């Protein structure tokens, strides 16, 4: 599966540190879409191959795409949720492909879907060692209980995201609404750690 990878230069006094980059990989994009019309899920079940619909267990119909690889939940209200895409572009493409498949199989769709990214999960590596003990005191809105879990939770205000940090420099970022927000969050995280001398590069 293709992973969208981004390289963010690490700076020290305005100069790039040779060989030091933060690697960020988008793992999952969750997007919502509204068709602004009701859907007959029973009709979709009959005409669209490869869908799952068990209303006694879950009110939504599940449609899995292979290209792009993603899963869509469709509801009778006309709402859709796309999960599993590895970029904003692929999430939007998955929604549009699902709509095209509905039309191709005789389901009348009047307008274009209103698509909005709700959450992006990304993982990465800051290429440095983080002192988590000091970080929990130096940065606000952190939770660190090493006897229960080895990672530190850092709730960032700008952009509004949640970062899960590990001493190895690896991290997970959740809550971003766009890939640009992921970049901004990683950049701000790195700057906050460097400013407080909480990360070291070997």
C-alpha cells in the first residue's frame, strides 16, 4: 500500500542539520461526505457488488474499495464516512468513486457530495532522542505515566492536535484536519522540544 511520506527539515539556528529529517507518514484519513438526499440501502445492497449490510447489527452499509484502498460507510440519511485512505486526495477520490459506482448501477444521485476531512492519523520519527521525564514538566497539557504506558501524550493548541511521543523520537499525530496541519504540528513540536532542550541528535 502506498504511503504518502513527507520530509521536514530540522533546523538549528536557521541552518539545516545534515542528515537530520523528521519522517512523517500518513496512516489514515477519515472523511465525511453528504449527498444531501436519502439513500435506499436495500436497493444498493441488491445492485452494488461487494457491499455488506446487516441493519440488525449496524445501521450503515459497508462498501470496500480496492483502488484506492478504503472503506465507506453509507447511511440512509445520505451521509457517508470514508476511512482507510492514506491521503486527503485518495479519501476524496474514494468518495467520488463510490458515488460513480452507485450511479453506474442505477442509483440516482442528484448532486455532488460535500466532502470534509475529519481526522488524519500520521506517524513518524523526529530522528532524535526525547527526554520524556523533562518534557512532561516543560510542556503544558502533557500526560506521562511510564509505569502504565511508555509514551507521553501532548495536547497541542496550535494546530489543535494530539501527539503521542516516545523516547526514541517516534511519534503519532492525531486530530489534524489536513495534511498541512500535520506538517505544522510536527514543525511546532520539534521547535518546542528544541527550545526547551528536550531532544538531542546524535
